[in-house]
C-alpha cells in the first residue's frame, strides 16, 4: 500500500520554522524517523520510506502555499495513489498551540493551501492533520503572525508536538484514519 503524505509550507529561507511551515517541519521529522532524505522532483521535495509494510511518499510542495494543490494533484495521479491514502499536514489558527486534530475530510476554513488542494482535486474528501498554531495576534496582523517565528515558550514545546504528529501520520498509514483519530484526537 502506498500513501502520499503532504507537508504544507512555503519555500525560501525566510519561511523556515515559521508557524505556516509546520507542515514542512512535520514532513522533515517524518523523513528523519524513516531514515530517508528529500530530493527535488516535479513541483516538490520528495522522500520515500517504508513503515510497517506501507510505502510512504512524503512531499513538500515547492509551489508556495497558495498553489499546493498543483503538486498534490500531480503526485496523486502520477503515483496512482487513492485519495483515501492522502494525508495533508497543515497549520491551523483555530486550534490552540500544539493541538493536533486528525479529520477524514472538511473545508478549507480560510487556509489557502487547503483551498488550492480542494480546487485542484475537485473535492474535500481527503484526510488532514491540523496542527494548532494558536491565534494570539492583534487585529489585522494575521499574516504577520502566521508567517512569524515561534515564541521561545512555543519553540521549547514544539519538538514533542512534532514527534506526536509523526506518530499520528504513521498510525494513519499503518492502521487507518479511524484508529489514528481514536488514539490521538483531543490528547
């Protein structure tokens, strides 16, 4: 069985380890846990590894967040991966910092990366792991907050939450979304 794991983020050194790039950070941690490395490929950085007999193709789109759907559509089709084996890892302003929530489908909730994916694949029926980044910003400063770096307090707690996100991805691939949701949601 083959799975497409997509970490959302923006390319470029100015975006490294920002809140909006938590999907890239989780993808990096997943690749490291599988002892695989990323290489450049069509519209993505891609790594391939195995976990409990499953093949995991991990991608980080290089199209920028707002065009992430182009890369997702291409790789789903090229690799002939069924949509139920697609998992998007993304930041979420609506969740408190560090909250991890796995869902089998849903809308974009204003997230441009999810909007692009929904538009490109034509539906909302794909799993997503939402990583809470909180919403502690002054009115009108959402973009600065999302594209900003973690506070010292957040950064110290981040490693553990990223490790848990990696475990959620592995559980999704090895035992299915329902088991992963039961094991990790609201914890």
